[in-house]
C-alpha cells in the first residue's frame, strides 16, 4: 500500500525506475531514512513495497559485480518531482533521463 502522500504519477515514476534498474541487472537497496528496508534485491514487488511504505527513501544501485552504480533520493507527495536528487554516474543519469522523458 503506497504511503499516504504518494501520487499516481509518482507510483509510475518509481515503478519505471525499479523496472529500468532490474532490466539493467542492478541490485537495489532501499534505505527508508532509518535503515535498509531491503538490501541488494532484485525482487520487484519487495522493492516497491519497501519504497511505498514511507514518504521518502534512498535507492542505491549496484551492478552485477557489486560495484555501486549510484543513488536516488525520492520524496513522495511531490508529484513529477518525486526524484528529489540523484548522483551523476552516467549509467544512472541514463536511467533517470529515460524515466523522466517518459513521465516528466
């Protein structure tokens, strides 16, 4: 169940980020501002459940060799600007750009 402030467009953006990461074979960690709610996961449903359990989280991505690809800070309740901040690694920029071209 999405956090109370999550808007429909945010859900779509978040799903697209997770789907894009998993298509790239990245593992996802969801930090819920207190702890890692899920760590190095490729389980789409578990990742999304952890994301939508809170109003803000940081997603950290690792490639297939365990190297950090980057991180995205999300704040729900902001609509199309749910992506509050992110690191600037080229691989992550490509994912964010692709998602925002579709929904931004």
